[in-house]
C-alpha cells in the first residue's frame, strides 16, 4: 500500500480471486466511504488476477 497524498492510496494485490476482489471493493466503497479512481487488472489464471487500485476518501 502506498499513500499518494492525504486522501489517496494505491494498493497492489497479486494472485487474488476476481470475484472476491470485486466484492471487497464494493464493501470498501460502502463502509469506508471511498471511491475507486483507477483500477488495473491483469488475468494470470482462470478467475485469478493481479490488481492495482487507487482509492480516494470521499
């Protein structure tokens, strides 16, 4: 995890289940009041991805 500034953070994840990733992003958006500014996903196997996500606090 890398803090970009006071309100933004970038997270890099490797080898995660795609459905679990989307579910976690949705939960964060609802419970932590964040929005996704950037989402980069690379498939590495069926249903498995590497992801880079930039979040911003609302």
